[in-house]
C-alpha cells in the first residue's frame, strides 16, 4: 500500500490543505480575467501562472468548479482525428494528460483502455481507414481492425448486431483513455490557486466593457473588475459571452445527454463507440456503465433530460451488448454543447483587442483540456495566437477555410 | 427460528402458498406476498448483504426500495433489491459484492484499513510512480462495482405502451387517493399510480393499527378502486418527469409512457437515519421500515427494541412494536419536553420509559445489534460521560423525513427549507405540477386529506385554463416532524451518513474543509448520494452537515439536482421492442432468387453482386462485362423520385440546383447537382421535364428524403405555386444498360426508340410490355441505357419479361459493386464517397455544372463564386500500369508528396474494360494538376506510384451512350 | 417529450419533427464578409428564435417562434411573413 495512506491512518487529525480558496471579495482589477471555471479555464489559469508567471488572475465561475461540461462529459481522451491539425492538437493533449497526475500530485485516474470506433457499413470502414492513415502518418497508434480482432478484444460484443447492420470492422486506437473528469478540473484549480490565482465561484459575468475595440473590464453580479485581458472559456454559454462584445460566431447550443447504469463488477476495459448506432460506452472505475449518444436534434439552452434519449440509447446498446438488458439505468443528465459547422473548436485572438476565445467545443472539449489551457495561456501571454491552434481561428469562417474534421462526420467521443 | 407474527389485518401474505428458495446456498421458505428480505427475516436471517467499501454486515433498513446494502444476484439477474423484490418459488440468490461468502467475506479486512482510506484517498495516492498505477487500478477495479453480470445473458426486450390521462396522481397514500377522488368526482380522467403492489401508502403501515385511520382507509380505497374515472396502477413507479408532463411509469410488465394534462406529486417522504457510531448494524432500521415489515409481511423485526424518536411517528412505531409482542425497552427522544401528541400519551399509558433529551451515541454488537449506548443530547452533541447502556436487538430510528421531491425538481420546482417543519417544502411549482401530503408538509391525517383535496382543486382549475395562485401552505403542519441535527459525533467514527458509499460524518466534514464546500463539489469529491439509492437517505443529512461546516442556512447551502431515474429502470424495459425498419425493393425476391448478396444502403437492402461470396470478384467482373458487351439490368428503385408540378416548378428547380432547369426542353433531362449555402455538394440526380409546368426529379438513395424536404421548404420561403409528390415508394426503377438495350426494348414498347426520336438524355412515357412506364436515357454506367420507372406492383413482371427476353442477348442482373466499377470507368463521382462533408463542385472537377455566368442565383451560388478562385484540392483520375501486380492501393490510402500528406484515393477498382487499376483521388493543388506521377502510401508503408490521367477512362467521346451496337461493334 | 400544438394537425410530439434551424434570409447583394456571416454565423445566445420545423408524417413545414431558453413556443408564423423573392 502506498505510504501516503499510512500517513493518513496514523495521524489523529485530518489536516489536508484546501484545494480551493474560501470565498473572498473580488479585487478591483486583475491582469487577466478567465470566464469559466471548468477544466479549460482552470488549465489556462494554471499554465498562465506556472509557465508565464502571470498570477494576478481571476477565474470567474457562475456555478461551481467543473460544474459545466467538465463534470458532465463521458471522460474519453483520444487523438485519432482526421485532419493533421486535429491530430497534432489532440495528441499534444493526450501526452499532457499522461503526465497530469504527476504534475498535479493528484491522481486523475488516467487509464489507457483502448478505443474502438465500430464501422457497420463499407463507407464507415472507408472513413476509418482514412483516419487510420492520417493518424499513422503522424505517429499515432491507430489502425483499422477486422471482426476477428474485435471479437478477441471485446468477446462479449454481438458483432452481428442482432442481425441488422453487422459490425464490419473498426478503427482501433490503443492509447484511447478515460480519466476522472472532476479531478482534472480540481488538479488544475489547486495548482493555479497554490500559485496565486484567485478562483471565484458563484460569480456571474453580466457585461464585458470595451473602449473602442479594447476590453477594459468585466461587470459581474458581485461588482466591476477592470481588466485588459479577458478570455471566455465557457461551454454552452459561449454565444451569451461573445454577444457581450458584439462578436458573431457560428456556435449554436445543442444539449448532449448521457446516462449511467447501476454499478456492476467491472468486465469491460475498452471504450466502444459506434458511429452508425450513435452510442458509446465505457465502464467507470466505480463499475457503472457510462453511456452516451449524439447531441439532441434541436437548439436548446437547458440541461433537462429527455426520455427519448434513454430509450434510443438503450435500444441501440442492446444490439451490441444483449446482456445489458438485465442491467438498470440509474441516472441520466445533460450538458449544453457549443456546436460549430466544421466540428472544430474556435480558439485564439479575436477582432476585439484583449478578448480571447476558447469555445465551440461541441462534444469533444474534455479531451482537449490540457492543450487548450496551455495554448491559450501562451496566446494570452504573448498576445499572439499559438501556432498549434492557428487552424481553429475564428476568421476561418469569413475566409471559407474550414477545418476538415467534418469530412468524417460521425459520433466520435 | 421464525420471526413470523400471527396474521396482521392488512398483510400482503397468502399463507396458503409457500415458496422455497435459496440464499447463499441455504434453503429457506416464505409466503406468497413476501419480499425476499421479509422471507429471510422470517427465517431469522438478519444479515442480508455487505457494504460497498468496507464490506460491513448490513441488514434491512427501509423496505422501501432503498435498501441498497441488501442487493442480491442470481444466475440471470443482478443488483436485485431484496427489500422490494417479490418472493418467487425457486429463487436461487447470492449476496452481491462479497469475496467468498456473505458470512465469510474475505474483503472484511478492508474495514480495518478504513483509517488509512480517508475521503478522496484515491485522488492522493497510487499515481506515483506512474508505471505502478495500472497495477493499483487493477486492484481498485477488482473491488469496484456491486453485482456480477454474465455476458452470455441474451437480450430481453419488454414492449412499452402509451397512456393518456387528464391528471396523473403519483402516490396512492392518503393525500394521493383523496386528490384522485376529488379530481375524478370533478370529471377528470385520473390515473393513480403507486410503486407498491397495494395502494394505501403509509395508511397501511404507519397507521395500520391506528383506529382513527380505519374508516378513512376504507372510504379512500373503496372510493378510488370503484371510481369510473380513476385507473389505479399499483406496482408502477414514475421513473422521471419529462417536458410537457410525460411520465414513464415503470412496472412489472414494462413501461407505460404516460402523457398527462397535469401531475400531482403525492410521493410522500423518505425516512432519514440518525447518524451515530455503528448506525449501520443489522437490527438498526428506520421506524417506517419496521412498520412495513410488521404490517405488510407480519415480521417481528426483533425481540427487544429501543426507539429513537424526534417526532410523534416514533411513538406510533413503538405502539406498533408493543402490539406485535415486541418488548420496547425505551423510547429515546432527542428533545426534552417536546409535545409528541396522542400516540405519546398512549405509550405513556403502556408504561414504556421515555428517555428525553438523549440520543443514541453508539450502537454495539458483533455482526448485529446487541445494545445501544444512550447519552444526553443538547441538540448539537452528546455527552458520553453519563451514557447508559440498553441491551436490545432492534433500534428504530424516527428522527425525520426528506421529501420524495425528485419529480418536482425534475419539473423545475423550487423547494425551500421550512424552519417550522425542519423540512424542505415546495415553494414554487411549475405550471401543471402540484404537490400534496407529507411531501408538502401536511402530516396529520386531516391535513393530508385536506391537502389532497386542495391540490386536486388546483389541478382542475389549471386544466380548465384558469389562472391560479395556489396556497401551498394551506394545510401544512405547524410542528416539526424532523430533527434539524440528528447527527452525533464520535471520536472513533463509523457514524455513517451514506450507507451506499460507506461515508462517515468525518468524511463529509473533511471534504468540506478541503475546499469542497459547495453541495455539488462535496457530492463529487466524497461520492455522497452517488450510489444506487441516489442519496435518498443521505442527501438531507449531507446538506445539514455541509451547512453546519460552512455556517450557512440549508437554503444557502442548496441541494444537488435530482435527475431521473427515480429508481433504476431495467434496460430491457427502456429499450422496448426492437424496431429496425428495412426497405425492400419490389424486386427483392427476384434478387434473392438470382443468388444476390444483399447489402445495406441506408434503410434499403440492395444487391451488392449476384453469386456466391467466394466468387465475389469474378461475379462482379462478369456483371461489368455483361453491361459493356451485352446487356445488364440493375434495380435502382431506391433512387428518390419526386414529381414537381405547378406554374413555378421551373423556378423552384432553378433556385434549388446549380444548373438551369427552366431551359430543359419537354421530354429531356439534365444532370442535377445540389449544394448547400456554403457550396458543399449534398446531392445529385437528374431533372426531367414532363411538361411546361411539370418535372420529374431523382435523388440519391440516402439523400432522397432530405432533398424532398429541401425542395418543399424552398416552396414555402420563396412563396412558389408548386406541389411536390414524393413517389420514391410507389415507383420502382431499373436501368437496362448495354449495347443491346434498344434491340431488347424495341419490340416490347410503343415508344419510338430511334436515336433522333428519343435521344440521349431524353425522357418518354409509354407502354412497355403493356405496363405504363417512363423511360429515361441515362449514361451513368456509360453504355446505351434506359432507366425504366414504373409502378411497384408491375416491377417484378417487367423484370421477368426483360430477363427472359434478354436471355438471347446474354443479359445479366448487376449489383451495386459492378455499377461502382462501371461509373468509375466513366469518371462519375459518387456523392459521399468521392466527396466529403466539405467538397465543392470545383474540387470535384465539376466546374461545368456551376454556371456562375449565366445564372444570377441558386442556393450556394454566392459561396461558389467566392470559392472558385480559392480551391486547394481537386479530384483527379489516375491509373496504374497494366499488369501491375504489386500491393494494391485502397480507398482512403494517402497521397504523399515530400513526406507530407497531399491527398487521398476516394475510389479505386480494377477496370475489366481497360485491363488495369483505375481510380479517383482528391489531391492538393497545385500537385493535382502539375504532376505526372503521384506516390501512394499503401498498407505495408511502401510508396507506390500512380499516374494521373484524364477523365473519363472509358469512351471519352461518349459514343457508346448514344449509339447502337451496330455502330460501335 | 415535448409537444407542439400546431395549427391544422394539433398536438404532436417533437420526435415527429425535423429541426431545420433559424429562419434566415440570404443577403443577395452582400459583400463577401456579409455573405460569410450569413452562411456560417448564427444567433446562438438564448432568445426567441424563428425556426423551421418539418413534420415528417405530413410533409408539412411549420415556422415557430420559440424561446430557446425555456423551450416554449410563443407563436406560429404565417409563411407569408418569411417569404422572399429570388432572382430568376
């Protein structure tokens, strides 16, 4: 048993330091204000402090730390994207993830599981090959595998899908992983707090003030903060924030739902995604099956759950895993996703001086947490968009120069 | 050893029917009407399960579907909740989550390590060094989870049904039944649902022996069961509330999806435990749990009891124990001198000692309760210095209630803490949602009945469309039934807040002190409320603890969101019947008869090729050759087929497609390419002009519905006078292609097939084999070809006639694969294969289909005008040398230039007509237009050379599409 | 499940509809910037939006003004209100 547990056991008192600061008043100004206390915002604060020595920073969170999509996603980390820019970006993120526990001295339960994206049609299989070829070019462990391989790795899956849309093959991504999503936000938050960053929960931004085209401050429900550099790192509220500075973006908000089963003894170590059936599943270290599907079909700014979601999900899931019919769904929930037309994020500087944007994270924001924080911190520190995120600039839409991720449009968690 | 009581007046048992079952390998018997738990208790088996983390012994707690420490599994089910699962003959059950047997669980040692496992310990350990984490994770995963599953279990699917009602009343206790009656009397169509197999709610256990309740029970039960306007649904629980009062009711025969006009939640309250050391020992249970055991199952839950109380209900429970012949050693009241009502007076008359101002400091016993330590309590803490010991084998906790408010929260209700009742109560309810009964703070029977009536009247008014200001507080009690702090510290801990997760008081306090001092954060860090009971008996105490640590009120502290499901719902029932609609062409049987291998194309099944799977390649080659040299017939019924009629028909098509359609002459067709606003190709097909104001449009199989939708929307937004008819399902289509096509058709039709009478791209209507048909001269596969559109019911007849008449020409049916080769030889793209989600027509080498100069507008035109000058890639043809025998490139292999990706192959096939591999590739500019040779990286990693070439590969002048066999032979 | 109380066809569940986004009018004489704005940018903040909803079983289009925060339909729009002419 690790010796640190010994320490806890032998001490009479529990004198662990705080992860996060107790609530305190806002200062009148900061060098940088980060809107959004989720994984991205906390990571940005952390890297600003750690790598750029910028610590006069306030993270403003309208709810609680990690309470948005950081705490609502299904925790999958992978880098088997279709475009070179996507692959480079997400692979950087994955490599950062691998060292985060060490970096934080906090176990984020980063667990490499292997990630199958099933192909049920020949056209899906073609897309898998496309992704595999691009991945291999960039040194990513990713390959198209046949039914025999899948049957060996996931022997309890019905590859014939009960006789309709049989699995023909899959894209297998061995580094695909899961992590404790909350712990990622907490680790970044603690690291930022320990370096002097202020974290203000239950603090809602109501207005961003500009003079000319320069940001000069942020109005919150707890008072005004003067500040020349503001970054929006929210999810589901990006259009509300960009509207404050008069910035138009393609982002629309669609709910994304998920559910978990009652816990059962772990039997499934891999992550399985089916684009055709629009479902994905992994088993958490508590033993719950964590399941999700694609975003809801219409715009909605709400985290309400729908019954059709859980009906559709379970119906499809039984095609792959018939035995799951005897398990029970315990809880469902929803998050709000920023959806962009090319399924790629919007990052970097904007036409408003001092206003930076990190949004459009759709359904894939969690896996980008470390790299987003790191590149956005660099961008703020240098007032220059980091080269890794240059392809994700807002102006790509005005230039008709979209990111090609849409080429392989499918559910892809 | 039996703990069975004499028959109880309201018991659920059928004592004439005895069931045998086994638990942990040991045989037991019980009665019909028992739950698994009650049957085991009747036989003296009080150890029912082990706790999740420490594997501590646990027994019965609530008997209300919250006993998640008494989970069992069998050969064909898991996580069975013994407290509410009806006993059945032959059940063979084992405890969940034990290592070895329930009695000798080898994981009991974990409890001894508990001091080393503080809250969130796993976040702070196991990660250094990194390489050891997989080892530790494996160990942790071995201990995780509850019941086991068997991956060989087959799929169960339980059909769902729909229900409709004016008013759904959830909970058939006193207030719910009264609400249902009042509403039904007012003429509403009412559904009354209750999760228990019998209605009555707490009337039947808490008030089972209360004389005042008897006539009320009789009136309500008879009333609702006999009422023409009330449907009573026992054994169903409302799984969740969803938008517009859509409430799935989960029951033993599946889910009823109930759509209600309004909903009354009469879901009652959930009894909450007192937190003290070893409050989890078997023998410690909720007072209401013991009352359920006695009244429903005639179980004597113990021999000598102590009742811990902070309300009148505890005294009622003590009376019930006495009536069941159980010694009541004492009632311990948390408060001094509190008014506890007439039950307390009755108890006093029975000379049962009441120890006021005391709490249970500690429960003791080896594996089950043997004694309690009672100590003075000042409302905040105990003073153990003057503690006394009371031997007992049963301790009932009656210290407070939490509202079963899950559905209210899901509907968007706001609850607020009421200092009088020391309970969360509804403060603001959304439209159409009502609450009554103990959930709403109405505790006495009179209050509950009045509150049920009030809620029903409010619901009636709402359904009549009247605006109302409900007085939620009208019938509320003025006395607390919950203690604000039933929580007793102990230096040695094991005072459990959450039984699901084995969380102790100090775990929550420490989590809050570490900065997780927000209700949601503390939940996520400590996992309180995340177990299978979803916090039903832990959240309220958790909020009390957090509020106390941070020095805030309950309302300021807040509560976590209650999400569906109310109780976990079987996946079999959620999934329901499997429905995978499959569309079959009218010629499906013909294809099967001819040995076709079918493939899925969207919802359709289409022949991939005809022949045995081991003859795939040669079969496809033969089909291609038949089309090129003789005659082929392919079923293309899956194409979208839309009639466009009206004065503005041409205008609609001009605006919707890139090319001009208004200039098509009657009887002619034109290629139709559809792009979206951003200029991306979304569909292609043909448009044919039937008459001045009438067109016939085809669309690709997968996009036909969307194309119909798009056209119909343009009609609305452009204000056009056009009507559309989607005839995809009522028309079949087949393409007869090959040099003998005209020869075959000519004698069978009244249409003049002469080249000048019916030229390439022409469209004619007439009779073919006596069947009304529309013929279109198409060129997709690059031979003389006629696409024949006809009513589905005549399709098989025509197919047979053509196949038999074509025999002399060597006709062959051909499938999708052969068609892919044939069109590739002609350089025709397949939308979705040669294009991706961002491809525009310039990139697809189809600039000829984008008449920017001559058309001022069509959807996507402004984008294409911008994109024309800034394409970065282009679709090109390529070939490999004849006789190439190296590794074959595949679709989506990458083009590599100077070590960098420069494109990909989108289509590749062996062309029997050319005797070499040919294909299409999307290649970056300027490479696409500048290079004489490109490198492709194949599976082995080798780079092989391909040669760009002009399109089409075959019959560049297009002579074969327009000529007779005699002219090209 | 959400219900839409539609003219002509009455209350129907949302699952019978295809959501087809905000009702927008292409700026036909736009410059490049304005055109790109039309093609890609959206009014993404919570507000009352005019939206296209297609009822699959009847093949009928409905234009509704819906509050995307509360998910409430405020009114149905006469198609005449959204029509525009396209250059021939």
